[in-house]
C-alpha cells in the first residue's frame, strides 16, 4: 500500500472485500486485527489527505463474537462499518465457536474530498437506508456472493459507483 500511495496523489484508495484476510474462511483474531489496525492507522497518518479503505475482514471482536468489518482511515482516524447481511459469515463464526454479530441498517457514510461517500459491504447493498444525496457509492464485494443488483438502488442523482470485487 505504501508504494501505491507514494507514487500517486490519491484522494481515495479502495481494496476489495476480504482484502485484509489471508483466507476467506478464516477469522482474524483480536491480536491480528489490532496489528492490522495499527498498521493502517500509521499508514494513513503519512498520507493525511487520502481516505484509505483497505478492504474488509472477518474479525473476532470479543471472546464470543465476530464481525465482518470494513475499515476506513483518514489521517490516523478509523471508521469501522460492520456487514449486516449473512453470506457465509454465520457459518464461519460457528466453526470458530463464535456468534456472528451483524451490523445494523444504518448507512455507512463518510466524506471523501468534500463529497459524501456511501459504503456497502457485499450483499448489504439495497438493504440499508438509502442515501439519496450521496455523491459516491462504494461496494466492496466478493464475487457472486455479493447478492446485489445494480438496479435495486438506482440513484436519482448523478452519483458515481465504485465496485471493488475480490
């Protein structure tokens, strides 16, 4: 990531679903998650004008629970958004003896260079409250498990769409 950020002046860097995970069916431990978060926090401090969405990972968040999280960074600040839908996460959690703690239907909204961005994790697209005034819609997906249809939430404004598919 550092090499990409060093070569370009970027407002936004987007990675795909599961990009922070070394295995689609493996949950990152609390310690692994802390290490990833520390690295991304420090990286984002070095590039304060770039919003970094390095991707997602299934992460153990407590001794009993896991979430599928998207981590968003700007200038060392972290926003976390938890996936709402279940496209295999419950099964992954159960194999590890954990509970899948879903996100809620609140939209994942943040700012990129003065524009309102709306983030979806895979199949959550179309299942959260619509953000009709979003300038940018970002979908982090994992192949056919995304479960979304581009017509399902067709924007009424001239919003741009980024699909980052692993």
